[in-house]
């Protein structure tokens, strides 16, 4: 029932009362303090009412409680109270006044509000018990909502209210009313006999108005107490967000946030999920930053209501470039391709610029510098400048010397060509032969002899700067189709080889045979001296002799001479250089060019190994006739197998 109805509440037959202008204050502090109060209580009996405001009593910086009770107490001395009856009939009003000295004698500590309220309450009760002097009717002193009514500390969108209980035995409970406008209460809560309540459904940033009334067991209600208001602090408002930034390693990074709040705020900065110790201000300064400081920075701003989190500000730390791989000086022949390279660590992206001496090289903006078909004008000193957002660094200078490219690969090359089948030799008289003594000069020109089918033909040409050449070998004088010979010299000199192809240009009978030739050297793996080589036939080959052949090998300064005979008593002989791995190309044209023996033999350690193909055509006659002819693969050995 609203306060305007204000029905009487029957208390102990004779005395009725109502509450008016009951004043209280609020506190949002976590530590207790004294509250200023000035309650008014109207007492009336038999239709007579008296309202009294007593003078304020000072206790240090606060006020004690003044009450209107059924009798007036006159202060006789600073520390004692006396009772005085007022003239006239009916119920008179009396007052109570607590002196500073009374509080002091009770051991009051001025900065402890809870202690002071307890002392005052005890003193009042003691005095009230002495003040009941009228026994007319059943007049009993009732003190309604005596004491303090305060808003206790609260956090995060809640308000706590508290008041001292009524001393009247007929008070059954209390209703707390509140709303967003003074005197216009839109919500209320019945708290029963409790004298505290926490209201959690309040919105930050709003002002609420509160009042309390009491009711008895019949739900008769007193008028409202005096009203108090409380502005619920809003969440902190971020007015300026921290900004992302890019900082060079070793420099200083600074973040700042702007925020507004009606109550004090606290700050805590984070890098990712990690709280930064000591980073509890609106500004964050990071000294001598490194990659360990890079990340997303946020700040949590808190007040009594709650917390807000700022948007993330990214700190990017840039490391200046540091060269980890310098370009290397090198020599190259005329027409060769040259590659310089540089590498750097640091924060990408990088930009590159190559220089030749002091001259900037146009379009040379990568980590590698490619120079194609170099000549004498390309000789010089090459270096690169590497740059990123943090700075730049210059590489070491690498000299390029231009030399004749064929100097390191010049020499004599010897090898074989024959067709293959599944990777295995498929030697045949018309398609197999030897490239003999191919002399490559320091100018790239070469000359050689090409042996095939009982004839030999000159091969002359000039290798390009990449070591390639293709020539046509005419066999018109022998009534045979011309051959196309393609050579590819390894210009690095690493393998010491010429590879290529020998192919028939006659369209009705095309064939191609791979060619391989080794550079002649004096390898330490082949000892000087004489040693024997046995040629052991494959006994399963049809129509071939069952015996073996023997060859004497003489090794001198990287060249060998082979002389011996085959199982059919055919004489074989050859002079040929040895390769760097100890291999020789064994080739002899037999039976007037209608047969041959061909294959690779390795002489490393003075122990011959390998396999050669022996072809004897049908119709050949000698001391050991084999009229049907044969093709046999001979295994090379230094000894008879056991």
C-alpha cells in the first residue's frame, strides 16, 4: 500500500505511530565509515502528533543519532541524563541528545562506523529503558526503524541496502521500493524481516532512487522513509584505443588507451593471454624491443561495476637484414653463364640491388644475379645491397674473372657407341663403333676418328660455350649413308666425359646409338706394368668356341697396349688411354670389318674386370672354322674362376 494511504498501525492498544522522513545515506566504500543521519519519528496518541528535530551532536567529524521518544530528556550534565515532565495533559514529546563525551567514554573509534553504530545503539537502549515513566493506559515506547539506513559497498551492477531494525514488536517486515525517477518507484521487493537487501538487477550508468516502508502482520504499511539515490557507475568507456605499430628491434614501443569512468579505474595490459607484470597504467612503454615483444596487446580496464577490454594493437618488431651467405668470387670462360648469390636473415620482405663496382645493374633485384654468355666486359667486382623496413646492409664484393672456358676441359677423349636394349648393350656391327682420340683444344675446336663397320672417318668440329656440337660424317666413299654425330662436353670438368649420339641419316634404315667417351688421364688407380687378361666365353652361346682367349696388357703413364688372341685364334691389339676411373674402351674391328669385339674394361688395381661382345659372322674361315658364326659375350677376368 503506498505511503499516501498511511493507515494506523495498532501497537499495544494505545500507541500508534508512523514513520516520516527517515533519512539514510549510502556508501560505496569497502571500508566502514560513520554515516550522517537525522531521522524524524512522529508519535501521536489520541489524535495528537508531535514532530521534533533535535540539534545535531558532533562526534569527531560525524553526527550522533537524535530520536523523538515519548518523554523529553533534559541534559543535566555532559555525561548524565535526567527526566523532566512537561506541563499540561496528554502525551508530550521528549528528546534525547547524545553528547560527544558519552561516545568517547564508550571507547568509540572515529573511523569505524560499524563500531560507532553499535555503541550508539547500546547507549540509546539503555537510556530508553529509563525513559518509560508514564503508566497511563498501556503506553509503551516504540522506536521504528531506529538507527542507520545505508547503502553498503557493492560491485558489478548491484546495490546493497541496509537499515537498523525497528524496535516495535508489531513490525512484521519491510518493503524496499526503487525506480529511475524520484518518487516514481517501478519495482519493489519484500525482504521480510531482513534489514539488508542486495538488488542485482540494476543497470550501469543509471541513477536509482530508493525508499523503505514497514508493515505489520496485517500488511498495514507505514509511509515511505526518506528517499536516497544512487548513480550506478557505468562500465569504463574506452575513448581512445591503443594503436598498432611497427618498431625496429632495439627501439622503444609505446601504447596508450583513453578511458572515462565516474569511479576510479584500474588497468592491466596483456600480450596475447599473458598479463604483463607492472603494466597497470593507461600507458605502456616497452624499451629495447625484440622479437619476444612482438604480439597483440590489449588492456583490461576495470572499475567497481566491471571490466572492458580494448581492441588488440599489434606490435610488429622488424629486424634489420643480416647477411648469412656472401657472394663468392669465381672464374668463368667466355660465353659461360655465371651465378652470384646472397642470403640474409631479418624481417622480410627484402629488396635487393646488385652492383658492378659503382654501377647499378638494371633489373638485378633478386637474391641471385645471373650473367649469361659472359665476355671480357663482364669482369669486375659484384656486390648486393639488401634492404628492409629496418635498414640496409651491403654484401662483400665478389670478383669475376673471365677465362677461356675450354682450358679446364681440354684434352683427349676416347669412347664407344652402341645400341642398348633395356639398359643392356645390344652391340651390332653396323651400329657400334668407337670415338678415338677426340682432341678438344682450349679454343673449343676438336678433331677425332670415328670407327664403324671396318672403316674410320674423320670427325672435326667446334664446341659451343656450353660444350655442344653436331656434325655430319659422310660415308659416301664406302657407299654407305651418312651419320649424324652429336657431342656434349661437360664444361664443368666434374665428370671428364663427352656424351652424345651417333645416328643413321638414311630414312629407310634409321638407328641411334648412345655415345660415351672419357677424358684420358694418368689415374693413380691403374698401376704401371704388365698383367694378363682372360676372355672367358659364355658357354651357352650357340656355335661359339668353348675355349678362352688371352690378352697381355702393358700399362705406361695412363695409356695401355693390349695384344693377344681370341678363342678362335684371331689376333687382337689396341693402344688406348685410361680414364680417371681406370676404364678403357676396348674395340677391335675383325674379319675384314664384318665382325668386332667391343666393350668397357676396368683396370683399377691392375685387375681387369668387365664384359665385351665378340661377333663373328658366318662364312669366316681360319684355322678354327665356325661356319655359322656367333655372337658371344666374354667375361673379363685376371684369373681362371675356381
